């Protein structure tokens, strides 16, 4: 959690701002309770304006929180970790990466062909392979609802290597391992194909022409990241490719290209460099050269074509929304201050210092902004994560994005921060009000 | 979930009613403003805007930001749309392997038009030399190690490479012309002299033609505006000699490298296989007819034929995804702007209660007050909105960017495109401005209309 925070300066800044605002608010409430009451009374005087400002802040904070969720997630997955990070081995010069299955033998610590140079650097739980199988449940209709895209892998690597599946029920993994034709499906995918656990499905392949599968749904993957995913056992897949060779008398065109990705886990950057050097220079991979990169670097390459659009969203859209929020607050507070100029002058006559008047106006604005921002972020967090099943914006390998817990700090800091900035000039003009000038205009 | 859906449905319905009512009321207000009927003088509204210039300016600025943002975002989607639409040539038929939804996943054997039945051959056009306008294309996505990659950024990029059996026919088929240089030779290789540790050594380079967008991307790697014919790049342990650069023609091919089919097949292990066949027919109707016949034709491998226009229009799924996301952002930000103008107008009415009372006593009717206030709100919105459109046009139109277009079923093409702010984008921005001004002004105008003359004069 702390690592995550330190890795993201914007989130860190938001947490610092939030803490500072909360502490300042508490000090203000404890040292000047009467002032706090005055702030609340002032806000209640024009409920319409307070509500409109509050709503505008909430709407805009919700938008920024959702946009920043996408950016934050992409930032986090493309940020290099310092320890326990995953490496991905793929075909060096082209995508889709299609490697011969023998490539995995040299990198599998449990295989007799495992490269001896790698001993001690990769453990049995630090290895996983993926093949991708895409098919349709109805060969006459290629609709999204009928399409099924599966990770083909050894079930025993699911808990140890798949992101966020370390807590998957071991019984489910065992069931997948024991059921040769078993498949685990994400809840949304299950609903989309209108099937339940225990039912069977027939899949006509799109990428492995002629390798059609009959699968039994043995369980459900957890909701969230794996909503749309499917995992099947590599044993059945490999058997079917062998069967194809036996029945047709020739190997399937993709037989020797069936391996798409090999995942390894290493303890630190130094080990990564060593593993990379050994694997990339090994003669065993000469027929189909491979590259070794960190998962974050690999994902970064996939996301590169989106870089321009993401840059615009990060540096134009989000700042524009923040400026827009600031203007709305500035407008509301300046109207409020102008309407209360006489009152400000009276406060000065009663002995209130200019600094106190400044605090009073800033306090009003920040209370509305901070609370609206906090409320909006909490609502966004709950709605997106629990009711909507994430922000459905498929980009690269991410079907949906979930608001992190830090999102609440973003909302609070954004609401309070834009309110402070937007209300500063009006608050300054309230602070600088000249009593004689105001009373000379009073009729 | 059902409760949320119900809530959103009700909210949506209320919003639609408010928007429709606001637009109707605004049309009415504009009608009153231009019609020769008795109305509150427009000078009165102008004077009020002038008196409250600071809050009016801030409200207008909020509109400027929203509309500028919308113009910017829609300009990018429009650019992507133009590029995908421009990539398909009417009359062209694209043939992929059966089941393949994208070129990258397709695998076809070597073939020839002459293997097709006679009735199909008759549908295929010929060039002036009597050759069939048909090509076999091998398409791969290679990885390019970025020279001088900035720290923290990606070290590699994906590069789309198209191997062609006859580049001149392919260029004619895809309507691609060269901006500079020449097409690669029939051998596809040439000898180059390159620098190696200070001395010049001879090497063999593979000849390529670069798309204009890609020439710029590669050029930026080495500090040039764009690569030119004669430049050499290193990719996949081989040297690639650029013989020509394509003319920008707003198509996905501008983001590709074209080379000899053999080169791609040998380097990427695709011996004797292609990803697609493209043939030219007389027109779009004939293309559809030919697609149908090709699907029915039983060759060595079943084929998925479709008109090229159809194929590229399916690739706009990503564009639609961005379009929806950008519109959602724009609408939500607009709600913020609307609430801002609402605040301004409510404050204006609060300040002018007595004025409104006097106007009512002078005989102005409620609807005339409503029209006047609503018109004032529209003026503020339009001033801000038009400024936003101008600003959005200036910072968006013609700006180069990269993205991916895909059908959403795997694959896709990485593209370099130019953002386009055309009349549709400007009109959408203007419509947005009008609706925002109308919605922001309606409720304050209604409250002004309801003021009782004597009470407001107290």
C-alpha cells in the first residue's frame, strides 16, 4: 500500500493535501467553534447556491476520479517494481508471439531440460505459460456474445502466478486440474453466453482452425478483472493438437507455434538482468529468438499507440475539468462575497481582523468543496466498484478499471483544493473591504 | 443493480425532459428576440452583462473550457474516423482466411486470380497493361527497438509491415502514391555502405517504402522531422534501406512499412503464406457480389471475403469507444458549466428583483421576462462557446497523433493520424453551447418569471 502510494506522486500529493485540510479543519473547529458555526450558518443562508456549487463539484470530481482511475491503473502496471516482479518471454521480432512448446521446457524449473544456468533464480512456483485460444459458440454467428477467448495454461500455476488469483479457491483449481475438459469462466462471460456452472459448451475455434473443443464449466472466476475471462487446462488443448496430427496425418499449422507467452518471476532487478541475458543469448532459442522484458515494460509497449490520447486526457482533459471546477467555485463565492460586502464591513467594525474574514470565506468554500469532493469520491468508489463492475473501457488487456481506495483521497483533495484556489480572490476582496466605502454606498 | 438502473433511468428521463423544455424555451426566446413584437430591450440585458462583467466572464469562461475540450476530443475521433474511412477503396474486395476477423490472424496459401472460376475472374478489373488488379499481401506486426528511447518510456514499438508480391499493382489498388523516392526493386535488396567503429563497411539492406506517418515517427527517433529516401534503419538484426516515402493520403497504410513479400515471409517464418488477397472490381455493388462468390468458392482453404469499405468500417469500433467516452466526459463537464451559469443567472436575478418588478409594472408580461433572461443566458453561453470553438480549432485541427483502430475482436492497426475539426465537429460544439446555455438559463428564468411585481419592489 505504501509502495503504491510512493510510486504515484499525484496520489501522494492528494493524501498530503487531504491530511493537511483535515488537520487544519480540526484546528479551526477546536480553536474557533463560533467561527465554524458562522461558516455553517452562512452556507445555509443561500441553500440554492450552496446546493448548486456542491452538485457541480460532485459531478466534476466524479468525472476526474473515473478518468484518473484509468490513468492511475495504467501508470501502476507500467511502473517497474523493485522486487518480486514478473518477466514475460515472447517471440522477439513479431506479434502475436508464437513460440514452439519446447521453448517452455528450457524455462520450466520442473522440466528435465531446464537451463542449468537458471537454477536458483527461478523456482517451481515462478513459472507459467499461456496459449491463447479464441472461438465461437455459434459458428454461424460471430457476435461478441458468442466469442470466447481463453487462457490455456497449467491449472497449478493459476494461484502462484496469475495476478489477483492468489486467493482463488484451491478446490476450484483442483477441479479444473482433475477435469480434463474443464473451464473456468468470468461471471460476465457466463451471463453473456447464458450458461451456468456444470453446463457444457461447444467451441468452434477461430485461431486454431479444426481444433474444436467441448468444455465443461467447472467454476466461476472472481468478479472484477476476470469478469470476461476464461481459463482452460493446457492438457486438453495439447491432446487435441496431437489428435489432429493423428487423424489428419499432418501437424496442425500452429502446432509448433502454440505457445504465446512464458511468464517467470524473479526476486530483483539484478536477477532479471541475468535471466534476460541467459535466455536471449541461449542457443536453444535460436530457431525462434525470444526477448525477455518485465511485465510492466511489455504492457508499456502495448500501450504505446494510445500514448498520445492518454497524454491528452492526462494533461488537457483532467486539467480542463479542474479549471472548470475552480471557475464554478470562484463564480459562486464571488457572487456570495459581493452580496455580503456590507456584512463583511460590519464584521470589520465589530473587530474581526482581515485574516479572520479571509479564513471565514475560505472556510465556507473549502467546507462545501471538501465535503462535496469526499461524498462524490465515496459514491463513485461504491457505484463503480460494486454496482457497475468497473469502468468498462477496454484498452489493451484491461476490460474494466476499478477505483482504488486512494480515489477517496483524490476526491477530497480535489474538492477542497479547487475550492481553496477558486475562492482565494473573492476571499481576498472580502478581506480587503473598506468599511467607509461600503457604508457610503448603503442607502 | 436494478435499483441503480432504475435510478439512472429516472434521472435520464428527467434530464431529457429538462433539456427538451430548455431548448424549446430557448427557441422561443430567440424567436421573441428577433420577431417584431414588444419585448424587454436587448440593451437592458447587455447593460446587465456589462455591470456584472466579472461573473459573466467567469461563467462564459467555463463554457469556453467545456466547448474547447469537446472540440479537441471530437477532433481526434473525427481524425481516426477519416483515416479508417479513407483506407478502404470502393470496389476493392479484401479476402482473409475463414474465421479471421483481422489481417493479423489470417493465414492463406499462395494463390492466383487464374485459379478462380471464370465468372469471378470477369468481375476483377485489369490495369492498362492488362494485368489483373489483384495482390497477395503478407502482413506482420514486428517489434522495433526504439533508438535513443527516452528513459522511462517504452523501449520497443510495434511496427506494421506489409509484404507485397507486386508493389505497383498494390499501390494502384490501395491508391497509394509516393511523395519522394521510388518503389523498392524486384529483388527487394541492395548493397549499402555503413559506418562500423569509424570505418565504412559494406552490408546488405532490405528495401522498404515507409508510410508518411511512420517516416515522421522514425525521424523523431533520430532527431529529424521525417526519414527520407536513402536513410537506413535497423530492425530485427537487419538493415532496411528506405527507397521511398508514401504521400500522406489519410489511410491506415500511412502507418505501415511496405516491402517485398519474400522479405517478410523469410524473416518472419511465413514461407508460402499470405494474410490477405485484395482484388479490384468495378464498383461497390460488384465488390459485394464478388465477396459472395469468393465465400462460396471452395479452394484449398475457406475464405472470408468482404468489401474493403466494410472491413475498414468494422475497424471503427475503437473510434466509437473513444467517441462515447469523450461525449460522456463532455456532457459531465458541461453539467458543471451549466450549474456555473445557473449560479450566475440566479445571482443576476436576485440583484435585479426590483428591475423585474418595475418591468412587470410597466406592462411587460411574464413570458417577456422569461425570454429576456433566457436570451441573456444564451448570449453568455454563446460568447464563451464560440471562443471555445475557435480555441479548440486552433489547438486541434491538423495535430498529428497515434492510436489504434480495431474491430474489438482482437488485432487492430496502429495508426498515425491527423485530428480534424470540420463543420460537423464545430456544429456539435455549437449545439452543445446552445443546450448548455438553455438548460443553465431556464430555471433562473422561470424563477424570474414567477416574481410578483409588488413583492419584488419591497
